[in-house]
């Protein structure tokens, strides 16, 4: 009995243990089954996610493929109307160079009267550039992020055009037109005159010219659209007016003698006489326009041996010394007096260092090329003509111009002070003791004021003080024995 009970208890314990072992063995299966059931419940999510992931990968791959740099210009790009899509830079340049060549070789017709010369645009100075347009076209969809590249490519696909650059070589354009159209210009000719044997003016009429308005034509040419059929231009001519008219010359013409002045010289001084003759001849027939300057040095020019000038006495630093072209100051002094009497405006004049005898004190004018000059302004309102005449012992200077009836001119000089000469004694060992020989006579110096008075019909209209003249004294020199 007791044994049977023990068996029953043992069997129960065994069953319990087996049951627990069975249940323990069944937990992993239950867990896997539970997981499976949960996964099955979420299957639509994972399927959707997987599809999205696949689409994302495909889209990314497509984007990479679409924006992949194939080293060609993207679809939809053109340059000045030339399609360069899917071309490399070199291929595109080849195509565009053909267009540039075509543009430069277009001919422009210019009609002038009955003639119609034609010009290539390149010969007129047109310059067409393609480098910038090619660079801009090639740069599309190559810079920045993939998104920026995508946007650029999409925008280009809708169509984008870059223009070739153009500019004109202004100087070449102007030179080409002037050279080619010069035959059509008829320049104006000014009225002119010639001096007659009677010292008057024989006037010739002016002529109006016609010339191409180059500036207006240049503006027209630079305004054309080289990418469209070129127009033809009717070239306009404009009148070219003369600067000087016969009416002006008539108002400014020489009507008679304004003034004349004569000075005397010693013909025995042959070198000095020759110098006077050469300078007078250079001055003869000089014409001075209204408002211009009468310049002795400009008219006579440089005094040279080649010009025939000889050595004669001149004044240098208050002394008489030999020098080239000595004596021509008598010509300038004679001209000075004629100019004063013609009532010309004196703008430059200098007196000699020492008093001279061929004109009154205060009325001389010394010159030395190029700076020491005698100048007048032609303030007469008309042309001036200088005529000179030399005899064996005199020179006369005449000035012809627009005569003012009733005009008279007077020159008055006043000696303000006299400067006595110094006396100098120089030892001369060739002379006996106590012997004195006069080597230089010496002469006085002076300070002179001059006034020019102008009368018209006997009435004083002006009284003008002229530049003061100051002459140094020439010392009296004795040689004395020691």
C-alpha cells in the first residue's frame, strides 16, 4: 500500500517535471511564432519602405546619369542661333567659326551718287568674338551641386541662346571710309589774293565744297544688326564752307600806304652795307594777316655765313666789336619807325646799349636771333604788306595796309638826363713818359622818353607813352706812357 502510494507520488512528480520540460521546450517556438505574426502584421510598411528605397536608389542613379559630365554642351543651347547641343568645345568652335567667317565677309553697299562701292565688314574694322559665348555655353550644368546642375540642364533644355560679341575698330573704320570715299570729296577752296605791282590785292573768289559726312556714316554702320540681312546706305554729302571768303578779304584788303621811313648808312662800310641789303631783301614782300604778329626774327630768319652775312661792327656789353651780320639793326630800327608811324601795337622792342646815329634817340630797335626781337601786333583790321628798298646809302621800309582816312601819327622824344662818359687812362709801355694818346673818343649816355600821338582829321585820338630808352655812356680812353 505504502509502495503503491509512493509510485503514484513519483509518477506525479515525473509528470510535473515532464510538463515543465515540455512547456520550457515550447517557449522558443512560441516566440518565433509571435514574431512571425507581428512581422506579418507590419508587412505593408516594409514593402512600401522597400519600394521607396528602391525608387530613391533608381532616382539617384538616374540623376547621376542625367547630370554626368560627358564633356559636351548640354541640350538646348545655341550661340547666335547656331545649335551647339551635345557638341564638344572644339566641335562647337568649328561650327561657330564658320558663322564668324560668314558674318565678317558680309558686304555693305554704300551708294554715293551714281556709284555703289561695297565693303566687307571685316575690312571696315568689325571684330566678332566667340570665346565668351563658347565658355558660357560649356559652363551650363557644370558648376555647383547636383541640384544646381540639374536645374541648369532643365533650364537649358527649354532653349537658351548666347550671342557672339562684336565691336568696331573705330580708327580702322574711319581710315577705311576716308581712304575709299576720298574720291567723292570736293574740298572747299578759300578766297585768295595776290599782290600786284602796285602793292594792292587782286582777290579771287572762294568755292563751296561737298564732303562725305563721315561721322554720321560711322554711326549708321555701327548701328547695323550684323545677324540680319545688311541694309544699303545712301551716303549723305554735306557742304564744306570755305574759311576765308572774298567778302572778308574785301573788308581786309590793302588800300594804300600806311607809313614809310628811310635811314642813311655809310656805303664805304661794305660788309655792313651787304648785311643791310640781305636783311632788307628777306623782309621785302612779307604779308601779315589781321590779328597776327609781325616778328622781325621770324621773317628775316637766322643770320648765318651760309646766308651771305658778313662780319661788321656790333654792340656787345656796351662796346663796339666785330660780329656776324653787323648792321642789320639799322633794318630793324627802320622797320620800328615805320611800324610806329603805321600805329601798330608794339609788343617787343629793345634799344641799343649805346646811342646810335641813324635814327633819333628813343627810336632804335636792336635785334639778335632768336630771342631779342622786334614785334608788332597787326591791330589794323586788315592785311599788312612790307616793302623794302635799298640804295647805295639808304634803306626805306614801307608798310601798306587798310588806310584810315585823315589819320596822322607823330613821335616825340624827350631826353630826361644825360650821362657823361667816364675817362679811363691805360698804361702803354710803348709810349714815352708823359705822352698821352686818345684811343677812344667816348660818348654820352642818355635816358629818353618817347610818346606816340595819333590824330584823325587834326584831332588827337590817342597819346601813348612808349618804352623808355636807356643808353650807356661810352668811356673816353687815353693811352699814357709809363
